[in-house]
């Protein structure tokens, strides 16, 4: 068994004070060391955070490089060329609605047609149904269909393509713009010639492949001396990898029909593509 040491009260009190002072000094030392270590940890964490901030995707990044105009225009030309080369034929159903005056609720005439396109031949239209004003059908929609057939004849159709051969194109500032859920480049377009089917306005091209997303503007030439300015818009969707029209709107005023709006909806596409090699 170990020996127990008994100290007189005065010595015990002195010993306790000495122990307390030593403990306090040790506590203060430990506290100082703890504060130093804490400061060092904070500085280390801040340094790590700064490094992570620099390497994090998009964080404190340099401004995105502006798209190259020549490259964008080249992608549009390539998309048009690929469509022409690979699309051998297609059929779709097109519904035409004509509105007069300020009433865009009740069409004065409607026509539904089946459009059959064959590369190297052109287009043929089969009327599926028609209703409404005989005058509008005869002097409005049917001439419109015949004009589409003429435009799409071999030797003519190439002149209506949205390419740099037919249009001066200038990339608009602002970078990528979202349209119909797609990232697009936006370009101002000016036709190199004047024709009722050539548009002065704006072109939206898919940023991934250059395919058309939307065209909007005015006809560069009136189809008739009696017609006013025609405002046009056409939207496209990617079907089997190629831009196909889905919705169009044309608005004009003429001495014969007054203010007129024509809306075209496209559906039920069936495409025949060239076999890949």
C-alpha cells in the first residue's frame, strides 16, 4: 500500500494556490495555441475555397467568346445542303385558314391539302377539303398553292433557300437566344434579289447544327401592284434530323381583300431519306 502524505492547512492552501496558478497558465497557453490553430485552419480553408472558386466550371470565368459569324453562316448553308441532298421525298398535311379584317377567330375560308414533294420533280397538292368563301378560295388560296408549286420546281427552289448565296446574313449581338426550347443564333437577313418569297427580316438557326428554327420579316417584293406589304413568319421543327415547316403566318392588305391573315399548320410528315453509306 502507498504512503499518504498529510500537509498542514497553510501548506495545503499554498500548494492549491500554486497549482491553480500553474493550471491557469497552462490553460491560457492551451487557449492561445487553440486560437492560433483555429486561425490557421480558417486561413487554410479560405485558401482552398479560393482555389476551388477559380477552377469551378463557370465560376469567375472569363466572358464567353462571341460566336464566329462566318462559322455560323457556314453551318446554316451546310444544314440546307444536307437537307436537299438527303431528303428524297416527303408528304405532309397542310391546313390553310384565311381571316379578314380584325377577326382572327372565324375564318372566311379554309382548305386542307396533302403536299407531296419529290426531289428533282417538285411539289403536287391534293385538296382534301375546302370550306368558306368561294372568292377567297378561288382567288386567294388556290393561286397561293399554284405559286408554291412554281417556287419548288427544279431550278427555282434553289433561289428561295435561306443560304448565303441568296441572302446577306449578319449575326445579331446578344449571343445565344432561346426560342421554342432551342438555343439559337439570331441573324439579320437581306435578300440579294427581290421576290415575293424572299424575306427581309430575321432568321433563327439552331446553335447545334445550323438548321432553321424560325423566319420572320416582310416580303422583299409585293406579289401584286394592288397588294401592300406582306409580313411573314414561319416556324420549323427538327423531324428526322431536318428542318420542316410546322406553322406559318402571312399578313397583308390589298385593294381586293382588305386586311387579310393566312395561317398554315403543317402535320403528319412522312419523310423518305437517302440511305446512309
